[in-house]
């Protein structure tokens, strides 16, 4: 079975631009979460979606938004990019009501110049 | 006070030795605890989960949980150079499936 897939792998943007990151969960997983990992730090929670509804939001500005589609895939959007948004963006899928294990995709490395 | 604390390391151990990685957390109501391994330039990989006090063993890995002391640890027996990575401690953060991560401990296993 395929794991969590994310696209694109790498992305270079300039300040002020907008970016969309995509994620497909493991087959059978209905929940998708997004995390931001800055170099040298642990991942930080951005959003969790389940059945197309937002179930949790981390301490990130409104420039960050996300959505989940009927096939459980998800998109993360970041508007008005800042240099500080440069990071590895990780998508994770899980089974709600199970043992709460998160399985991560390979991530999207975003560089903002 | 950070919610999940880990020593950033590096922790250096010789090949074949036991590596001991430690983590403390601040939220007493947390019920689920995880250890992830992250190789440089890669994404985190789940290696252990633990939900109740005591020890849980899986191959060369043993996770230990003490909720009274708010302490989680990971022991790696017979450490191999391929175990060299950053080990992230993660604690369930109240909201379903939200995990709070520590900054990670860099483990270096010397051949």
C-alpha cells in the first residue's frame, strides 16, 4: 500500500507570493494533519482535518489555510509568504478513533527568498 | 516552560552499546506518547508508541513511561551506526491526533 504522498517535493518562492501544497493520505485513513518543521526544531502542528471538517488549528496566522476533499486528500495554502515560512511542511494521516498514530509523508521543502 | 523537553545532544555511543533517550512533558492529562526517528533530510518515522505506565519492548527498542513523573524514555539496545538519527519525542496534545513534539535528540553511534 502507498504511504502518505506529498507534492511538490521542493518549492522556491519569493516573499509575498502564495503557495499550495498537496497531500494524499494512506488508503483508509480519513484524517489529515499538517505540520511545519523549521531546521533544528521539532514539527509544529498547523491543522487537522477529518471528514472535510477542521478539527484543530495550531498557533499560526490566518495566512495559513487548508481544506480536505471528499477523497480525503488535502491542500495547505499559505498566502503573503514571509522569509520565516521557509521550512519543511509535513502531512500526516491517521485513523480517527484508533490508536492516534500519525504517519508522515516525505514532506515539501519550501524556500522563500 | 516548554511542553515537551528533550536534550538536543548530540548523544554519542559506541556500536553495540545501549542508547538512552529521555523526554519530559508538562501536560498531565496526556495519554498517548510516541517516539519518531528522523534521518537528516527525511521525514519522521514512527518507531514506538506507549499509552500506559511501564515498559514496552519492540525488538531492540524499549519505551518507558512514568506518568507520575511526566517522563518518557527510549532505550536502544545493541546500537548500530544505522541508528544514527534525530529522535523526536511526541505527546498527544488534547485535540484528537494533535501531537506536540520536542526538539529532538541527535544520536550518533560510533563504529
